[in-house]
């Protein structure tokens, strides 16, 4: 594939970055990332952008790159703003590369695990946090799920906010399950009395939640792993 345009853009950005009046560390950081992205995009081949959708993404990064070069040539723009625009563009093309190479599987897995973790959290948390407090998380969960589907960093932050809470809820239920195992008949009898259910029905309320808590613990840890792994895919 002829990927000369993106390479030319990155080379041009490198030249202009070297001329910016930035601190040594900031300038080196930008140059290092520019070099890294150039090396990555040199591996792009024609097959990677064969579909119309990928072509649109590629054309988009070219247009953004050309606009960026024009903008940072302005003498009226502050250096710090030029630095911000370059970093933003590098972040954008870094995420776009995962589209070209079809490497979004970890993110898609993370999204599914976030949905599962959210459902388990909403189902298990009222016992300890109260129904109203648990329902309060419906909005952040919706925003997080929607944000992840759109590959926004906000979605990642919302999902990771749920992680420690899910760990906490699962730990509380596991502690309950451990105590129930030591005094099973007593705990079931107390649960039956509290809920106004029969002994046999109450057993499910004692046994099932700790099992779901194990699933919640596993799903929340895997969710965090896959989302952290796919953070560079987010815009």
C-alpha cells in the first residue's frame, strides 16, 4: 500500500516539533511518540484498509494531519496549544491503527465483561448498599457502556470506577457465604424468617448470591484487565 501521505505528515510534524520552543523533556516525548507512530504505520499494507469504512478512517487521519500542520504553522498560536494539538493527533492515529489491523477484540471483550459486571453489581449490591444507592449507578453504567462502544476515554473511566465497588460487593457476599457455610441451617432459618419464605426457598437466597459473587469477582477482574489492555484503542 502507498502509505506515503501519513509518513510525510509524521515527518513534517517531526520537523516542526523540533523547532518548537518546548522544554527538553516535552519535546523528546513528542519526538519519541512521532517516531513510534511512524514505525507502526510503515507496517500498514493495502489489505489493512481494503474496506470502505477503513478507507474513510485513513482519509480522516490524513485530513486531520494536513489541517494540523497548517494550524501549528500559525504564529498566533501558543506553543502549549501546538503541543496539545500534536498530542491529540498522535492519540487519534494510535487508536486508528487498531481499526486497520482488526485488533479490537480485547476492547470488545472488555465491553461484554463490563455489561456482565454491571448487571451482577446492580443485582447483588442492594443487600449492602440499599436499593436507591444501587440504582444511582445505572446512569454512570449507561454512560460507561455507551462511551466504551464509541471508544471514548470517558467510558473507560466509568468502567474502572465500578471495578473497586464490584470487588467490595463480591467480598461482602463471599464473607456472608463463608459464615453461612459454618452455620448453614441457622442462617437459612433466619433468612426464611426475614423474607417470610419457606426454609427450602430461603436456601436459594443463601446459596445463590455467593455463587454470583464469585462470578462478579472474576468478571470485574477480567474486565479491568481487558480494558487496561485496550486503553490505547480509545479516543
